[in-house]
């Protein structure tokens, strides 16, 4: 049921109902996976064993084989529904001295829909440094849209200390928009 690999030898094993699994590999080495303690044991035929933590094991294997599981790959952006919620979000962010990124979008806008998952991946990169939200301009009161001074979509705004500091209007290629958003975040983080 699970797939593991040690150094260059690719090893496939099926789940066994034991606490510790032994996986044969090339070169006379053995790999023992201990599910209870989150560690991996490597040993030779003469019984010598070396214990590695999962993180060390991941770093020691070929680059790119296992994804980095220490942080999420993407963070789902929360929706802002009205001005009161925006005020609460900005007040909380001001207490934490964090910037807030707001993606002003619409469900009928293809570029907005295409850009949202890319912003969610970017949100994972800045998980502790900034908060990411989105506003669907067709589902909120127009007073909120006017407050953001939105004329084109998608518009990504950075708010800090209760006011809008910078914005990117994303009518061009998504990777260019993401680069501009990264630069905007770096200025205020």
C-alpha cells in the first residue's frame, strides 16, 4: 500500500501488520520503517543499524523524490462577505502587525478563477507572514467594493495598518501577476 525508496534503489513493499517493516534493497543494506516513532533504520547484513529521523531520511534521498511535508502546499483563502468582517480582519491583522492580501474577483472572470489557486499556493509560502482573503464582488454589498476602490478585476490589494498600501491589477499573464504580488509582499513584510 505504501511506496518508499532508499538512495538509488527503488523499493516497493506491501503493508504488513507488524510494527516494524523490513525492506530489502540493493547492496546488502536493509531499511526498517518504524511506524510508531517516525524513524527509519538503515543497516547492513552484519546487524549494524543507524537510526534516522524522517526529516533526515527525506533530505538524504534523491532531491525531489518526496515533497516537503513540513508545510502545506496551499492554503485556502477565506472569503470576505461584508464591511464589518473586513474591519475585524484589518483590526486583527493590525494587532499582529501582519499585512492582509485581498483578491477582488468575480466568478464570471476567467482570469480571476485561474489566478486564485496560484494565490493559494503563494499563501502557503507566506503562511506566518501575511493573511490572504478574497472578495467575490457580485456577492457582497457595493459599499464594500467602493471601499476597495475596485474598477478592474482581478485586483490584488495589500492592506496594512487598516489602509490599502499597494495593489496589482492582474489583467496579464498569471506568472507575472504572482511575481508582482511577491514583490509587493516583500516591501511590506
